[in-house]
C-alpha cells in the first residue's frame, strides 16, 4: 500500500467535508462518499472516523424508522461545525 502524505490526507478530508456540505441536509452512506472520492470503502471509512474523532462529522447508525443499521453508517456534518462555517461565509 502506498503511504500518503499528511497534506494529501488533509486534502481528502477536505473533499469529504465538501461532499457532505453540498447537501448538508442529506446524510450519505460511506459507500456513496467513497464513490465521490474514487477511493475504496475501507480507506474512506478510516478518514471518516478521523473526522468523527475531531468532532467534525456525526455518524448515524439508525435508519429513519429508528432501527439500527447492522453494517453501514450514514454521515453528516456536525450542526455546530456547520453553523460556524456558515457564519464565516
């Protein structure tokens, strides 16, 4: 596996945030984000989890009816981060 620089990883994280920001009301599945990034699902999941640890993203583990997902997650931008970002614009 190729080792990516921290600069490249940060650019990919920025791309994830911009993908989710385009339609901030619609949480996206990990696979949908991976397709947009043109990266594999496992690598994308690692980046998503790092952004979750930084409290930038929120992982949604339930569907609209409140049932737990078994193997998948939806992702959205943390509303507090979204509000700060929109205030800066």
